[in-house]
């Protein structure tokens, strides 16, 4: 199993015991989450925007309108930061100071590159199949005009960190006898509901298998 290679930017400075060092944990977080946040400096100000993405090996693909300022800036090779967070639980402690959250998070640093040609189509495929598996072969294909209207960028996963908190609350010794104060964890789960057809879909039309059986990683 390969390990993450920490750099000054990807080394945790607080709660270092929560760092995951194997690359498989990075893959798990990226593959389970659906939305990343792309952070960069645009016109002198920091900008962080939610973005659809997909992973293929050690490459993260994300896309956006070819006219979007943040996408154009990222394509120029400036430093970007991509973050993904999965919330697993709300942690209630006997002291407010020790309330917390159970989570898994990934932070990726690097310079994104604009992809073209066959890799652009591959990137669109990766993003599509991450968010809506099975759609690439089911829906109408991308037209040349649509392809020109979207930019696809690739970000190497070489410089990344993973931070995880799990388990019960950690209370101070002096609070352990405060039996009247409840402590514990409320799990948080992301679930997919029953598919709702568009109003223009004929009544009784079957829901495709790839939609009906969609599950999260």
C-alpha cells in the first residue's frame, strides 16, 4: 500500500494524530464524496467554489464553464487547493469545549492543467461516471458545441493530506462524574432518495437500472 508523501503545505500542524498516511484513505474520501471545493486567488482575492469532479488513479478531473473566471485562472497554472469533506457524526460532549464532529477530509495542493482532445473527453467521462454512474452510455453524447463550452482540468494527487476524526467524545476527567449531562455521537449519513421523473417523461416510463440502483460508494 502506497503512502502519502507530506510536503510543507500538506503536513498537518494541529491534531496530527488524525492524519491518515496511506494513499488508499485519500482515494476512499475522494470516491465517496460528490462535491469538492476549488480554492484559488482570483484578481487578488481568495475564491472557493463548489465543483463537480471525478478521480482516475492519481488524477483528479474537474470541469466548469469555459467562461468561468476561476476555471480560466486555474487553467493558467496557478496554485490551487481542492478540499473534500465527509461529515460522519455530531459529537456531543459533557463540556461545550469538547463538542466536535466525526469527519473524513482531504486537501489537495497543486497546479491544475487544462486538458484537451481525447483526455478532455476522458475527463468528462470520469466526472460524469463519478456523479451519475451509467449516464455516459445512456444519455445523448456531448456535441461539439457543448464540448467547446466546457473546460476540463486535471490535478495530480501527489501533494495531498487526509484528516480523520472518529469515535466518541473525549471529556475532561473533572466532567466524568457529571452524569446529568448526556454525551455521545449522532451519526450523519448522506442517502439517495427515490428517483423523481421529470414532468415531461411519459407516465409509467421505467426508471433505468443505473438510476434506480444508484448507491453511494
